[in-house]
């Protein structure tokens, strides 16, 4: 399971005090409260990996679809394939044992809801609740075997070319050898012109259980960005890599392609397709 959470209450309180700037999510672990615009769509093809000395889990190919179904609400789905690769090192018993496996993982369904709209002086606030449906094989270690879910609160604030994004949440996993755990993150990102965005985040989580690679708490620093392709403003290349700076040794990486499209009720201004990117969508009609 590739969930993430904050390692201490102090870290979570600090993260909750932060807000965001444009709109994020992939390729970072920190998410945002910005739904897809009404009657607009997003599609990702991606792969990621998250590993510790106990086990390395990879996802890919994975397919993500987001739909601006109604004002301030986005519906979300991910259909992922992936692998588990336990270390089988007796030092980490009872974790990290068993054969490697590849196949369909648990399917993710969710809804992003914006509660409070961003103003000049206050951040946008919302949630991105996700339910993980047990489509992966529990016997092979590719799925949890029961429905589990994530309930976060995210904040966002735009300040010129900067994006500030932060929040925290709880992952609830009602299964043996798994734990409920908190997680949180803070992201700062800067836009360079109309094509390149680079950012860095601090992301932390508590221990997730012996059935996961994350048997102990960890805090990570990730660096990544997105590049808007010249021939299609709504198409982007996404990338991110990070490593732990406290707690259990952990690595995270993400690479993917992103597309957005949709129909406006008004004639679009020049550059609207770019403004509807993951970094700049407002989530409000």
C-alpha cells in the first residue's frame, strides 16, 4: 500500500497552519482543495514507486481520470497496476517477507470538494476524500482485501508566481497487519514563464503497519515539477523524486503525462488552456 502520513503531532500542526498557491496534486504527495473546473476533465498516465529497506512497491501503468461534475466538486478514479518487492531480510520480520508479485492493485474512487473559495487574504479550503476498493489480490499482497479510505483537509493560496499548498489527514485501514495513520504535507512551487513549474515539498507520515513498506514513521523532502508541451497547452510532463530526511529511510518517485480538456460557457481567453493546468485551475466556475 502506497499511503503516506505525518510522523508526529507537532509536524501535523505545522502543516495544518500552511496554505497553498496554485493547484497541485500529482506529481507531488501533497494534494490540494481545487476541483477540476465544471464540465472539464483531466487524464493521467503515470507510474510511481515508494520504497524502504523493508520493501519497494511500484505502481504503473496507472490511469487517473478526474471530472468536474458539478460546481466545486470533482469526481476521481484511478485504475492502477503495480508490483510489490519484499526484501525478505530477517532483520525486518515480520514485515517484508514473501514473493514479489505484479498485477491489478486496489482501485481508487474519490471526490474533491471545495468548501471555502480563495480570496485575496484567505486560502481555499476543501477535502479530497478517497476510497480504495479491494480489486487487488490480498493473497499476493497487491491489495488490502477490504475497503480503506483517506480523509484529508487541504488549503491553497496563490501569491503571484508562487504556489503554497498544505494540509493533513487520516488514512483508515480496517485490516490485520495494517494501521490507521495520519499524514500531512506542505508544498511550495514557482512558475517560470508559461511552460515550466518547479516545486519542493515536505511530506510526513506515521507508521502504516507490517504489511506495508512503511513500518515506521518518515518525513521526506521531494523535488519535482511539470513541463507544458509546446504543441498542446493542455498536455504536460510531470516528474518528482524525494528521499527521507527523518525517520525510516524511504524513497519516492513519480513520472507521468497529463492532459486536460473541456467546454467553457464563455469564449476562452488566450492561455485559458494553460490556466486550467494542475498548477492554476481555480476549481470555481
